[in-house]
C-alpha cells in the first residue's frame, strides 16, 4: 500500500458551505491530515478570500503545521495533489428553482430537484461538463490523485468519471449515509441504544445493518441485532415519529416518517434517505384519482434556501471579523463524510464507509457495473464493497430504471447528444408524457442557455 505522509487535499468549490467549513475543521483536527496541505479553489474571489481567511485563522488557532493554498484556477494547485474533492455548483439555488418551477407546470413535483426528474438531469447538464474539464487537467497535472465527486447528481457524475475518464482513480460520495451516524440513528430506532448514546464496539459488531441502492434511493436490506430481526422495531419507531411530524416542515423533511412507513408497508423494507427517495417514486406526485393520507410533495423553496445560505455566510464573516471568536469554530463544527474517508485512507484506519461505486457483486441480483451506494472498506487502493445480498423485486426494478436514467444522462451530457438527452428524460420515472418531456426540455434549455455548453444550441 502506498503511504501518504503529508497529504495534499485540493477542494474545488471551497465556497461550498455544506462541505468547506467541515473540511477545514477536519484537516486541522486530524493527525493524519494536519501535517499536509489544504488547497482551496473557488472561481468567486470574494468567497475564496473569506474561506481562505477562515482557514488561516483556524490553522493559527490550532497551532498545527497544515499548509494552506488558495487559487481561483484549479490548475495552479493541482500539481502534487493526493486527493481532489469536487464540490462546486453553478448558482445551484437559482437554477434548482428554475428546474422545479418549470417541471411543476407539467405535473412533476420535486422537493429537492438535484438528482432525479428534470432537475437531476439539468443539474448534470450544468455541472458535468465542468467536472470533465477538471478531470482532463487532473490527468495531466496529478494523474495519481484520488478524485472524489461530491456533486449531485452523485451517481451521474460518478458514472461519467468511471466511464469517460477511466484512467483516473475516482469514486463518488453523498453525506446522507455518513458513518457511524447512520448506524447509530437506526440503532436508536431499533431500541438498541438510547437517544443520547452511541454504539459500543460490541454493539456495533452485533448490529448487522445492510443498506444498498442507487444514491438517494437506498434501502435497508437487513437489520439484525444478535441474530434477531429488528427492522419491524425500526419501522414501529418511524411510525411513532410520524405522529409528531410538523406539517409546516421544509419540502425535503415534510412527511418523511409517514412516507418511510408507507414504503415499508408496501415493499417490506425501510427506505433510509426518505427526503430524496420520496422524489424518486411517483406515489406522491399528486396524480392519483383517490385522496391519499399523505399529500403531494411540497416544492423546493428557493427563497428559504437563499436565506439559509446568507445566514451561513454571515457566520463565516463573523469568524473572520472576530465578532465570534475563532476558538468557537472548533466546537461548532465536526468531521465531514469526504474528509473522514480521506483520513481513513491516509491513516489506514480500517473503518467502513458508504461510497458510490460499481457493485462488483455486493448486491447479488444486480449487475457488477451497477453504480450503487454501498458500505465499503476504503484504503489507498480504493473502495471495496461489502456483500449485502439481494434487493427485493419491485425495489430492484425501480433501481434499474433509475440507473438507466442516470447512465443515459451521463452519456448524453458528455457526448452533447440531443437524442440521448430526450431518451434520458423519457426513461426518468417521474415523466409520463412524451409531449411534456419535449416541452420541459425546450423550456429548460432556453432558461439555462447561459450556463450550458454552446454545442447544445448549435
């Protein structure tokens, strides 16, 4: 195994508020990483300056020897990189609002709009060309680096890197199944541990929790504790929580426990990423003839997300200008999924993590090349999925449709092929009409022309 003594981690999209601050925290706190280099890249000079200043202050406060680089052009910092984390987005709040608003005109309701449905396809249209440009420069400037995609739609982008940049070492991530948090959460639902507890080593060993599926469409295939099936107990806990759900919760959180119970009752297993999974299925699109106890999906709230981002930037500014002591940063944040995995790889810590990667037999009744989110052993040689068994029929069929949609999207974007793009839209599980699909494509291409490659309009 190749050892990395002073790892260089390049974060492209340092202004990513959901990742950048945690990346700084972990690069400082981890003894396996804080003797290396953190390189921050963002094409927005104001955001880059603020995040770089925050990183400088945190490094000084901690007294570690972590080196810091900052650049608006990734080519300036890629040489010598051991890891390149892709975490950027082009005005994602604005464009997700467009995607969801136009789709709603044609009866497609998206609560997130960044992975499946027209929103997932068009987010890939915006981000994937930039990812592939970056991949080309990585191949030239740091060909041995691990490329970690942290951009939705994670499966589409991970597939594209694996298929169209096979010379690079890459995998894709999503923090929805961050370990050990996801296992502790379901241990609490199962009654194995109390709400304020975490699994002990012995409890962790005894709790056989198996999760698999396409990213954001993952399911609990097994939950046993000391050989006893605890999935019914988990479902019962979710049913109790559904009685306490607030009807005014945000679109991604609204009715999640009730939806989880409805899906468990129908398919016999528990969905584990319901805030997204409910958008993958057609049941809460509002198309049924009879009333349902669970109302149709709420739509992504653009203005609320703007307010959230503004508050997060205000917090960054408060650290930078000293109105919040930087010492408080140390206790306010914690590890992130991507930097946890990088630490695990560099330190050879032997911890398993969920990674989006080819199946390679882990799910025994799906193809080896199926790009799934699976619990993996991860070292400097890359992720190796652990066996999880079979996915039940019904769920498996829906998984295959999603995989086809994602793969068609990846190929369409890389090849800039209108026919494949239309086929991806028509394969998508939320699209019911050829005429609607064509209209959505026409409207979204026109609305987002300024951020899409010119070849789409030639």
